[in-house]
């Protein structure tokens, strides 16, 4: 398997940041909003470790996934799955619906889309100069 080491490093860094936020930051902008932005970027980096080709709609797919998880929180998905006793499931899936989380997922996905666009612009420029 061909891993993208840059995204693996970003994934590990984001994992550490997200765990730190979850364990040691209680409230405020970082815990309540920045963490949600980082989560969608974390998911993006995980996918990009394995998928080298550009997926034009990947930010949209991640946004839809994150939003569905948030809606699942509204309907008590953790408890409906019988996982309410599991601290890990309650942290990973979540138990509290917040519309602002969806807003933060959107912001994170817009940042991902912007990053992809900039990266592709640099690649196109590099490839066009390389051929001359």
C-alpha cells in the first residue's frame, strides 16, 4: 500500500491536538468550535493518507458525514445503538446535538476545499513550467 506520509503526519498531529482538547480544554472557543473544525480536517487527512488522487467532492462528503453524525446525536444514536454505557462511543459519536457544530463542520470543509484548490493550482503551475 502506498501511504502519503505528509497526510499521515498531519493526521497524527491532529489526533494529538483533538485528544488534548477533549481531555484538557473545558469550554470556550477552542473546545466548543475549533475542535469541530479540526475534526473534519482530521477525517480529510485520514482519507488522504490512502487516496492520492484528488477527490473534487471530498469536502462535501465529509461535511455530509459529519452533519449526519451530528443529526444522529439529536436522535440519541449512541443510546439507540446500545452503546450508551461506552465512554469511548459517547466521545467518538457524541451525545449532544448543537447546530453550531454543523456550522463549524462547514467552515472546516470550506477550509479543506480552499486548501485543495490552492494545492491543485500549485500543481498545475508546476507541471506547466516543467514541460517548458
